[in-house]
């Protein structure tokens, strides 16, 4: 049904953000959701190519970056 892997990242990102807002606030799913949406945007704009390991690495780096930017100690 969905042949574009970038759409999976977008759906995964929105589900993680929804999870953080509604069910489990405070576990960091917001940062992971923003990381997944960032991965989606990078795939859609062809900044990175579709390769599973590369996508996971970008997701982890983007999630850590969002946590560093938004997390208030």
C-alpha cells in the first residue's frame, strides 16, 4: 500500500508524538517523534538516500539533537 519508506517515518513520528502527549508523557517519545519526522523530511527532499541503516543512524542522531535542543535540565 505505501511504497514510499519516507511515509513510514512520518507515520511513526506522529504516533510517537501522540504517544507522548496522551499516554506516556515524560519518556522522551516527543524527541524520537521529532527525529522520525526529521528523517522523513530528509528522505522526501532527497538529502539522504533510502538505505535502512542510514535511515536508522539519521533517526538516532536527529532524536539526540532534538533532545539536546529542547530538553531543559
